[in-house]
C-alpha cells in the first residue's frame, strides 16, 4: 500500500523568476506520477500545527515565516524566498510528513511519499536556509518519537546536499539515526565523515563526479548497515534527486536507476524490522525531466 500526500498550496510558494526551487518542479512530479501510476492513493496534506512545529523549531522562526506578510517575493537569504503563498505551503509541506507518519503507524498504508515544497532538510531549529523554511522530515520524525512513542527511528538522506538542519536538530537524540551521502565540497559545507553526533550520525561525503559505483558503495558498506543495525521501527527518507547527472546545481553524476536502487534497499530494511513502514519526503532535484523520472522510479521502489 502506498499513499501520496500533496496539496495545491505547495504550488503557490513563489520563489521568483529563474529560481531553481520553483513551482514547475512539483507540477512535473505530479504529472509524471499520475501518468505512470494512475492507481495512486492521493491524500491532501493538512497544515502542521504550531505545536508540531515547535517540537523542532524556535518560536522566532515560526513567527518569521508565518507572521511576515510580504507584498511580493522577499529574500530571507540569497537562496531562500518568502512570498504571500509561502506560509501556507510551508504548513502543508510539514503537515504532509506528520499525516504520512500517522497513516503509516495506524496501518492505513504501509508506505507514503510526500510530494511537497518547499523542501526542508537545510532548515535548522532557528534558521530558514537553503530553499527550506521548516524542516519537514525533522517535524515528521519528532512526531513519530513524541506522539507515537517510537524508540528507534531512522532518516536516510540521499540528497546531493548535506541535510545540515536535520543533523543539527537530532545530533544528540539517541532514539534516532541519521545517515547521509552527499557531494563535498558543496553547499552547505557540513557533513564531514567525523561528524557523528553521539554515535547516531553517519556521513559519507562523496567527491565531485563520484558516480554510481561510489554512491552505491557508500550505502552498501557503511550507511545501510548503520541503519539496519538500529532495527528501526520506522524508516524516513529525505528524497533528494539532485545527484542526477542532469541536475544543474551539483555534479555527482548519478542516474535514475541509482535512486530506484537505494529506495529498494531502504524498503528491504523496513521490511526486515518494521513491517515495511516507510515515509519519504521530497527534498531537492532541479532538472525537471530528471526529477520527474526519478520520482517515478522512487515510487516504483517504494511499491517494490
């Protein structure tokens, strides 16, 4: 069983002309998924509540995103934009992860994909950055830990950029393991191999043009065993597809099959330990053709 959570409000987050993280990203994904998988169970993402967001974010960040009323597109930093539709989009994006966790843990579905924007894994407890307003995957993980009482949750992040916000939020959380492969050096400059938190963090930085073999080896040799040994009760995925060779913002030189492969490998871990329960959250991916293809492959993997 697979449910896809999304909301039209996520298309109204306006980042301005020529911005890489644009509404066309989500439109391309939705169109490709509808064409490739006409039987998908579509779900409308609810708004995250203030209480759910406050579990991982400071009140000042919530106020800056939710209470600011920009007249047009306003820059929070050189990369991260706020527009009149951004607050609602951010609430729906974070709310999608919460609803997906609820659905999976209640047995209404086995796996879920959140096709939402803005992405989230760069947002820290205090700062919106790197196209991200709220840290959607962190909100979902904290909900699983606090509201559902889980003791072992894992986050696998294969976005080409390191999920610095997710790492920082959970660096001292013994009930969660975070594993990331990412190109380095590259924005945001974190994710060194020695950054291990309290032993709950595993990073494998990959050099420019590393390619499929290095990516798969990183996961096979280090990251997948690190997650598997934790015997997770829930597998969460920060699903970024900007490692694809067509992507304009990085140069990891992966192909669509690599994303299908890593998805299946994570499903194997979920099947082994937690009845197949997986919640995946869209992160990056900025070439529209590659993004659409990779999301279809990702859904194929989740349904595998």
